[in-house]
């Protein structure tokens, strides 16, 4: 049986609710925020990207294991990945920025509408 790889998820359609909200997990949102904090919204490696999301995971009591699994399910319209030598460089797209800046409606699975990180702290 072939091993599952994050690149298989990239060709799927963007998850949305019936009302047109983007549907994502808390882990995905925290990783998008971490990438947003990087210079020019670009992480030099997947490890760099993961580390950028760790402070947000700590604030929201999210496990690091689930955060690392969230990287595998980030949609390609939110983050662009490009292989450069031995690393995968990741950059936030315009759609990804719109999610973080709340310019598009977003619903977090198991939580509800996304109204900002402050509301998620301590949950």
C-alpha cells in the first residue's frame, strides 16, 4: 500500500460550508497565522513553518502533534509550496492572507465562525 503524502491532498477542492464559508481546522488556522508572521509570509522550510505556528498552539492549548498533522492538510489555494534543493519553501497566497485577515468568512470545525485569535485563546 502506498504511503500517504501531503501532496495528495493538494488537488482536492477547497472545503466550504453550504453557506459559502471556508471550512478549516484550528490547526490549519494556527499554521496560517504562523506563516503570516514570517517575513514576506514565506517560511524557508516545512520545519520553519511548523515552528512559526508553535506559539499560537501554546496559546490555544493545541497539541504539537496535531499541529504537525495540520501542515499536511493545508489547501494549495492557501499556501504555495515549492521544492528548493532539499527543502520545501512555503508561502502564503492572497487567499491565505484573506483568511488570516478575516476578509473572507471562515468557519472553524468544532468551534464556529472565526472572529479572531483572541476569542480562541484558552479554549
